[in-house]
C-alpha cells in the first residue's frame, strides 16, 4: 500500500494505518472470513478486510439501536434510532464525498474515519460500482427503529430476499471485482449475489434466539406458517429452551432452501480467478457447515449457538491450502 493520507479537520490518517485497522476488525469479528482471506494473495487481502470492516462498522451502529430496545421508553428508543440513522447518513455523505474526490470534511470517529479511507481506496483501486454501497446502506436503515424503512418481520421469502439484496447480495457484488473473474463480471454477479444471500440466511437460521431478543424475526412468516409456526411459538421455544417439533420441521425446510442457494453460488466459484477459488470454497464450505451443526444438534437453536468447531475449520482451510499450493506459486499464509 502507498503512504497516501487523508486530512480530517486537522488530523492526518495514513492509508497503511487505515488498512491495519480494517484487518484488526476482520480478525476480531469475522473468524470464518478472516481464515478464508489467508488463502488469498497478499495484495487482495487488505481490500477484503476493508469491505468487511465497513460492513461491520455499519452493522455495529444498527446493533446499538437493538441493544436499547426494551430498556427505554418508546419515545427514547425512537430518538436513539434517529441518532443512529443520522450517523449512517453522515457516513454515507462522507463516503460519497470521498468518492467524488473531496477530503473528509468532519470526524465521525477515529476508527470509522480510518475504515472510510481504506474503503475509498479499495473502491477506487478495484473500480467497484458505487451503487452496491448505497443499496447496502438502504438495507441497514431497515434495521433501525423509528426510520420509515424499519422492518422487524418479513411476510414472505420474496420480502426477505429483497432485504438480503442490500444486506448480503450487495456485499457479494462488492467483493467480485476484488476477487477477479475469468468471464465478464456481469456473468459472475448472480452467483456472487447468491453466496451473500446464502451466508445471510445461514446467519438468520443460527441466530433466531438472538434476533428474538431484539424482537425481530428474519425468517419468512408464510414459510413458518406452513408448519404451524408463528411468532408466539418461537417466543415460547426461546423462553423454555426447547425446540417444538413444528419448529424443527420449519427449520429443516428452510435449511433445504438455504442449501439450494449455496448450490447456485457454488456453481459460480469456477467463474472466479483460479487463485481465489480456494478461499471462496473455504468460506462457503465452512458457512454451510453451520447448517450441519444445527441439524446435528437436533435444531436446539434456542439452547446453543451453532458453531463449526475450530479443528474442522482449520482442516477445511488446510485442504484448500494444499489445493492452492498445487495450482500455482501463490503460497497463502494460514498462521495467525
């Protein structure tokens, strides 16, 4: 990376320091993604870290409004939601300004300023379409209490996929130019979007209990209703820690849908540059493995969080490491 810097109200942020910040965020919060990025070439890793750090930074702001739900009166919750929505507006304004060639005009937090600097450099370096970031920001506003876009339920899979178009598919599309393709980018976009959706739906299936704590359900109501499941039943399962048979059947059905999305995504891996395929296969295999953990744990998602064991994660990465080493001179680093 170069030593270019951005001035922010009297301070200077160096680009290498900005990328280091993004790497630290990715290492701390995205274990599966961070492990997979070690299979990428050194020049690609910082860009992936920057994209992840930006998404994580915005998500943390959204999660802040979740944390105060139920602890303050409704008017106060709406006010704090407006604060968070305002912060997202400021972040988007600063990113738009940077992409137009203007310096950051105000501080929005030292860490956020660094993330924005690295993100801007990544977008420009890889010519990533700006619209993917505005689509992502719009979806994040749907998670903030008090905004006109706020949603805490999704009636159909079509509604949920519209949300995931911004929250997940857009991130897959952001990554695509960084990874590189052996076909025109537009040809690889449907699979890249599908992989983002597959990851997101896996999160929703794993985190039903956590989302209920936030008074949200990210599973389509009509798919649940087909098995006799509604919000009250989910709440009761969460309260008792026991998974009702009807919920088991609904989860099995949604896991099958999720695996179909992975199959669409996996067909697109061969459209990527050969050197990045092992990293994406690793991420896809490990994330899909969460579904296996849910099934193997008898769908006890209200009692424990499904996690792929560390030993298995390292085994999968090592297998792809070997495949990557055979395919070419690039030697990925799996050490911490």
